[in-house]
């Protein structure tokens, strides 16, 4: 992208601004990954220091420490199990409450592309942890009917509540998101072009591969049609 800017002097200011926004998003993500790596490395160094100190202690002290660690681990495992169980119950209750709501759903996935669309939740099965959803938008074929899908929880992302912007996430400038393309029910990857003044304001987004006259237009999208970009998204 740097080479593109340097080797194309005829680019206008708008094209340069859009390219710089995408560069900024990439550098922001790289910074987040670096900080995560530093945190993980620091934790590993602390664990290694603990192992070295343990190696220098006496056999009796080792026995006592191991016994105490075992007790703590057993308590921790119990606490974790309780927390995980409570967390799962909460997720299942939330999933059940989505009946009748529109959500973002990954209805197709292969090695090259993930296809996300707006669907309506018909039912959630707590036993199988699967959603039954309806794609209310008919296909291109005039005879094609509305499609139903059964999808796991990982393929569903609830939209923010339209009437409650205060509870919706606030994505800053340069953040990559998944959003409904204007005039369609399909979701695509996009970059936030600028910060909003209020949480109820529309986002101005730069959709990937949406070039017009050599530049990416800024398209307005309501806040309740924008969700976090899933990890590993392919487009």
C-alpha cells in the first residue's frame, strides 16, 4: 500500500485519505498483536522464574508447596467449573431470548469466503445448542423460497438493540467491522472512516472491494447493523 501511494502520484486527496485509513487499521491491529505478545511473554517469564526458585528449594518444601498447589488447583477447578456452568447458562438464556429477532448469520463458509446475511431467529435448541433461522430475503430466482438454516452458536452474532444505542459497542476510527451493505441483507468487512459524535449516529464505513472511480466511498450504516469482525473472517 505504501508502494501504491508512492508509485501513483496522480492519486487524488480522497484516494490517498482512504488508503491511509486502511493502512492505519492494519498498523492498529499489528500494535494490538505486539502488545498481546509482550503480555504473554511476560507471563511465561514469571512462570519460568517460579520454576527456577522451586528447583532451589528443599525436598520438604517442594512437598508442602505441591500439596498447597494441589489444594488451590482443586479449588480453582471447582470455581472455574461453577463459573463456566453459570456463564453457559447465561449464554443459553440469551440465545433463547433472541427468538423473533434479526441477527447476523454465517450461512456459508469455505476455504476462500464466509457468507454472512441478516436472518430471523425461529428457534433455539438448548440441547443441541443450535439456532433455527430464516433468511427472509428470497433468492435471485423468482421461484426460490425463503431458506431455513440450522446453525451453531458460533455462527450467530446478535445485532445491537435499535432502541438502546447506549448498550451498543462503539467502534473507533480505523476499526475493522462486519456491517450490512446499504440496500442489501448481506454483511461485508468494512473499516470505520471516522469517529461518531453520538452512539446513536450512523457509522461512515469504507467497505472492502467497493471502489468507485478508483476510491472507496464512505457509506452510512446504522449503528444497529454493525457488529465486531469475527476472528479469521474470509472475504
